[in-house]
């Protein structure tokens, strides 16, 4: 309410006839439309503004001002000249170089400064999210210095850019420049004023066509008459700047054809932050879900990821896919993932700036099992940011980047025999590029855009798989602007492009190429700048384009990630070939051709006639009966209908209903008569259409009691791609479809977040028990998941009143959070064994199985602590090459670092020291479960007594807050030739250097005291996580190398011996 009050007061003052507090005293006329657009939005209002001005400022000289003004106080001054329009050169010259008659001496000399200041607007925003949206919109329109200036009680942003100009001219006593130079300055300022005006107009145009700003609002109902008009308008206007030669059109997009909203997916299950990624991969499965792998970002500290996630775009449910105990790909980004049958092929990528990959991993999506395959044939060089497309059983890979090398090579991976083959360069071959996009449609592969290392590309190439030939496509209409790191998809007969870099307003539109007409059309996406589709993924699921991830590191407000979103493609990819015979139909009735790549509607009885016997068995009476059935039921006030089909025709019938948008996705299908018939919910418009078709069929029965269709259906199957609307209706009639009123409407429930479910359930419980609602403030808003245990924070449910309803409370909370077992976190015991104080609330015991990086950790969570924050360090240790090394872990625990050393780094042997018996029990179990027990020796007890000596190539000291108690033991464990210590510890962020100096000095002294001639150095310091405010968990890699020393006396004796030998 405070925001609304402040906005009302500000708008009231703007409408007042009194002068405002600015030097001018009123709004600048050129930006009044922009001010109105911002103030008309419910989330924004302006607090100050300037359209841009050219001025000459007279201010006190620096020396005078220093003595009279407080510290950090502006010097003040007056305007000798100011204009909010282009300046008149003669007026400026006459002011600076007056004639002798008009010359007046100034009693106090002052400094003169010529200035140009571009547009600046301060805007108060309702919340941080709306502020970020508007900032990003401003940045995309050229105001790159825009940012959030305050985010405490009031969220204020500044819209501005950096094209200002400030030049000292001298002082009132003497102008230090000549008139020609002033003319030059005025021209430069006027050019900047013009650039400022264009940016401002561009920003206004974008606002007016964004949702909520009153210009182009979201089109809620794109009817049957509107879409053709839109298409005509777009084609007509674009063909004038048509692109016959494929040159990039760089003009600004004017009025959009039609706006299509972007719907954000409300994610439940796993935290939505797990989808805050870029550089990841995503594939759409046949069950309508999207599998996401890898990428950069994620919750907490952003890093390269190896998570395997499954997103249901319909319900919003996100789950982590657990894979069996097997090897899995290392964390990576910039790879590709291609679906061939039930297998997802992950190719290449990078795990670090200089660690580029060429490996091929295969995920069996039915068993969730990873396999690494060594492929034969041609040598496939490491690369990332390449593109891949699937045709049949082959994966085609083009381009990519390896450090400084940009590829133009083109490879085929035969997924049946896992052989690479390089296609030789020939004909119209695309140039080398990375960060491009590639998709396949039938036997054609399309590639658009990319980056050459010097410029973004806007070319479109087509590769004919059968001819094995590239061709640069010539298209009509305005082609999309040059870009890279974008996404591309194929749906029906359209190729779509979305997002990309460089970021501009055009990237908030969807570019569609009609593959039949080779004609581009463009649809504006209504997102108010919230979405940043750079290095995101786009997959077609049903009628929706599902966009996951994307983002960038932004100057104005740090790292920005996009939420998962959907765009309904029903309207934007409608076909004009099959007009429907109804007037004023709903927009969902636009014919849609679902891409199936030759998917055939097969009938269940082989080569039997296609027509369904139950339609024709009782001749004309059955057709009239179907009408009568519908007519009789229509006597009721019916608002929902279902189409009943025999089970053997259910699959084909459903495909037809989905293809043309006739299936009501808001209700559930159901079976009747023991599964003999399936009833599909359909839209009202289809009821009218189907009714007309039935009437037409009844009228068309001839004297031989045969149905006469517009086209004979005597084939075994039909291509769903080629099926028209009328043919689809004919098939449904042939299948014996019957329209019925839906007696029991079973609506699909909208997914609720677990937090909302828990709040509602617990609120109901405490009201029923008569407990105060203040208890609700102790409900957790975040929780952790360890195996099948959900762990709520220690600060939740603290009040003793909760104990009085514990028996009813905990099952409700567990069910709300979809947990088999529920626990509350407690502080780790401040003992040598660091025991866990986890309290089980629902469940019999605390034993859990937790998988990380393909490694299985099992332990009793009530007795052993587990740290999620050490994941990055465990991954770092796993990436080491320890093939021939002996390692000693002085604080092994349940195997936090022991297992990565053995399973991933392939250590030769590990000595694991641990004195907590509960952790030892879990460690031994984990060694067996991960099949590495034969390469590990567990030493139970105090490591200062049990640790081996002079045997280790590497020693891990993973104890917090300090491992200094065992530094001597670690030095003694190293081989005499030296080795590496990984020293963990906590330190203040301001004292990190002192901590590393202390580690280096102490260990060097220990080595000397033990008689070792080692050169001790800090090879690397890893910042693992924040342990507490301003307290870092860091790891120092301390390298020990053997120092060769020669005694002086020994040298003298050696020299004398050589001389003696020479003399003899």
C-alpha cells in the first residue's frame, strides 16, 4: 500500500499547476509520452527525469570552491545556456564570443563547461522483480548504464546511458578555445542529442508494445479472422525490404504483428533454481517431459553442473533423476544432447576454460543408466558450443570451438555402430562458427547464425542428407538479425528462432520461417523484458514451445537467469491450407499440424478395411442414433462433452484430436465398460463441428446404405503431417466415435507448490486445535532433501506448542513436502567426532542413500553429518589424475573425499583414517557399494597414531574449522620425494592472505624439523564456500618438491680429487 500512496502523491504533483523542484520547473516536453507510459503501468512511477540537454555551465573555480564548500559538496553554478533540443551554433558563439559593445566583465571569474547530458529517468518500482524487468528492457534499447540504485525500503532504478560529453572551455575571463572548435563541439553534441532521441523513441515503442504499458496488450483472443490479416500485414511490409540475397536486415522492428504471451512454468518438487542454467542441454521425451542435463548456474554458488533433471511442463513438476551406481558425465556446459529412440547422446562440451571434451555419453532414458562409449572411425576433435541434429539413426555435428580454434568441420555419428565420419568440404560450405543452432526436418538440416570470432552471423544454410550437400537458402520477408547463442526448433511446417546475442528488442520476438513458402514472419513475445533467452534451450512439447534456462552476467544487476517458460504455438504456426467450416470459432480451433516425422496412424488389424464396422453395421439407423444420442443429452444444460471411441481406435483418435487442437487438455480422459471404450474430453467448438459432420454423413448415405466420403480411405495408414481437417473428421466418424455429455467433469488440478500445500494444511490443523496463528511464522520456507529424507531447518517449529499436536502435525508436513521421511536439522556436535544431531520426525531410522557425481553415499543421518557445500571441492578432487598415486585421507568421515579419489580419480590406493565408529561403519559400507573396497585400507582411530608414514603422494586434511592438529602427521605421511597436502580451514575473508602465509610458514618449519630438504610452496587456493558471514572455507594445495643441496666441503673435496686425477 505504501507504494500506491507514494505513486498517487507523485502523480498528483505532476498534474499540479505549480512549478516542480527542478531548475526548469516542469517536465521536458519530448519525453512526456514516455513518462505517461511508465506512470500508466501499475508497477512503476517516475520520480525525476530529464530528456537530455546541451548546456554551458558557469561554476566557481576549483580553488575558490574548495575553501568555501563542505567536503564532497557540489560546487553549484548557473546555466549560461541550456537547450533540450539541438543547439543553435550561432547562439552559442554569440554567448561565448560577444562583440565588444556587449562585453561585460564578471566581478568573480568562474569556470565554463560545455556539456551534453543524455536522457535520465528515475523510476520507483513496486518490487525487485519488476525493477529487473524494466532495467533489462532499458538496456536492450541502448540505455546500457541503467541499473538499480536502491533496493532497501524503496526500489529505485535509473534509466540512463553513457553518451554524455563534458568539455572545459576556460573561464569567464578567458575562453581557451577558438570559435571553430566550439562549432565542432556543438555539432558533436547535436549528433549525440539525435542518438539520444532515437534511443528514447525506441524505448517508448518497446514499452507501448509490452504487456501492462497500455500499448500492445496481450492478445487474448486471436480469432479466425485476425490471424490471416496479421500475416498479410507482415508479409506486405516485409516483402518491401525482402531479402533475395540473404543480406541481414538491421532495421528496428516497428509495430508488432500480434503479441503472444510467455507463460512462466510454476515449478514444484525440486527448487526452480536448479533450472537457472545456461549452456545446458534439453531433450523432449515422448511422454511430454523434458530431460535437462549439465550447464552453468544452479542453486547457491554458480558452477558447472552434472545434474540430470526431468521437467513436466504441464504440471510444473521438477525431479532429479537418480542413476544407478555407474559412471556419469563430468560437470560441463556447451555440449549437445540428441535423442535417438530411447537414448540421449551427450557429445563434447567443456569442464573448464582449458578442458575441452570430445567424449560421447549415452543415457538410456528408460533405465536412467549412463554409458561412456569410445567411438571409432574418423577422429572427432574436442569441441564445445557446437550444434547437432538427428536424422534417422545418425547425429550430425557442425562447427564448435576448442580454445582459440573455431571449426567448420562436419561430422556424422552413426549411433548403431558408434562410428564417426567426417564429411569432406565441398560446394557452398558454411564458414567456421560456434554458438550457432541446427535442427532437422525430414531429410533436411537447417543451420542459422553463430559467431566467427569477429562477428555474429545471420545466414541460413540447408543440408540435404540424401545429396550430402550444403546450400545457402534464399528467403523472402525480413530475415532475423544476425545472432549467436540462440535456440531453434521445427514445428509443423515452420522453423522457429528465438533469443540469442547480441541482446536487443528483436530477440523478444519469435521469427518463423514457412518451410513451404520460404517466407519469414515475426511474432512479438510479451515478456516485458523479464526473459533473457541467451544459451537457453527450446523444445516443442504438444502445442507449446518449452524454454528452459538462459541468461548472462549483466553489468547492471549481476548474473541474470531466466525462469522456465512456455509459448503456445497454436496460433503462430497455424496452417492456411485447411479452413474450418465454422464462423467465429475460438482461436484454439486453428488447424495445427503436429510434427511427428512421418508418424503414421496405423490401424490395429493390419490390412483390414479402415472403416469401423460399428458405424456401418446397423446402417443409417446408427448414424441417426449417434445424432439422437447427442441431441437427447443436449436437452440438459451441458457445458462439457467427451468423444467416446473403442479402445483399439483410441490412440489414433487421440492423435487426431491433439493435432487439430480439439482435445480439452484441462480435463482428464477416462475409460468405460472395463476399458472397452475410452472417453476423450473435447472442446465446445469441436462438438459443433462433429455434429455437422454427422449430419452430413447421414444425408450422404446412398441407396446401398453406404457412407459417401469426400475421399476414399482404403489405405492401411495415413501420415499425420498430411492429414487435413476434413479427413480427420472422416476418420473419427469411421472409427465409430460418439459424442456424449461429460457427466463427471474431472478437471486436471493445477499444480501447487509444496510450500503452499503445507501452509494450507497446517493452517487448517492449528485452527481446528485452537492454537494461535502466530505459530505459522515458524513454518519453513526452504528445506533440504537427503535421499528420501526431507530436512527442515533447526529454526522451524521451535515453539513448544507444536509438541502438543506432533502426532498429527508431522505426517501432514511430510505429505505436503512429498517426503517418505521427515527430519529437523540440529547443530553439528562440537566434539572431535562431529556427530550429527538430526532429529527424525517421521520414519523409523536415519539411514539414507545419497548420490552425487555418480557416487553413492550411505550413512545414518542422525549420527553422521553431511555437507552439501563441499560439492565443488569433491568434484575438484574427482577430476584429478591419481592413477598411480597412494593417498592418505586423515579425516575420511563417510568417504567424502575417499570415494571421489577412488571412483573418479582412479587412485591406486587410499588409506582412510577415521575415529568416529558410526562414520567408519558407513565408510566401509560405501566402499563396498561403489566396488572400490579392494583399493582402500580403513584405519580406525586417532590419525596421529594410526596414519602411515613416508607412503603418500597426496594427503587430504578435510577438517573444519582447522586441521592444524594433524599437520605434522600429514608431513610425515608424505613420501621422502615430497607430494601435495590439501589443507582445509576457515578464515575471515579479509585475512585470507595471512592464513595462507601461516600455512606455508608452519608446514615449511615442520618439514625442516622432520629433516626433509623440500621446497614448500602454495600451488593453489580454492574458495569452497561461505562457512558463516565473512568466514570462508578454503583449501590450500601445498606442494612439496625435493630440494637438491650440495655441501660446500663436499664440493671442495670433489674439485681437489679431479685436480689430483688430472696431475697423475
